[in-house]
C-alpha cells in the first residue's frame, strides 16, 4: 500500500512538468505567429514607403521614405531566419520582399 501511495505522489510533478512544457510550446508558437505578423506588416509598410518615394518629386520626401523602406528591408532580412513561416506565409513574404527590393533598387539602393 505504501508503495502505491509513493508512486501516485511521484506522478504529479511529471504531470506539472508536461503542462509546463506544453505551455512553453504554446507560448513559442504564439511568439512565432506574432513575429510573422510583424514581418508581414513591416513589409507592407515598407512598400508604402517605396510607393510614396517613387511617386513624389520632392527629394526630401523621396529620401526619407527610401531610408525608412531600406531600414524595414534590413530588419526583415535580419529577422527572417528567426521565425518559421507556413508555406503560404513564406510565398507571401518572398513575393513582397522581392517587390520591395526591386523598388529600393529603382530608388538607387545597392544590394
């Protein structure tokens, strides 16, 4: 009887450990999803900057928007390998990042 009681008492820490691991896994997935969303928003914002830069004749605005877009591009490239994309998210990001790079090259950026 004493060995059954001892065995039952040993399982709660294991269960708590499993729950903790599941919680960490869920938190990691949530963080990844948030980071993917951030990168999607960042690339869209950067494309807005390049669009404004390409449309204006005002050199100051053009330069400011180009710099903002390049900063976003560099940030996205830096964070790219720190997130896990679904296939559709990766396709979306490749398409948008390619367009952003092309716009930046039109604005005089070198890669």
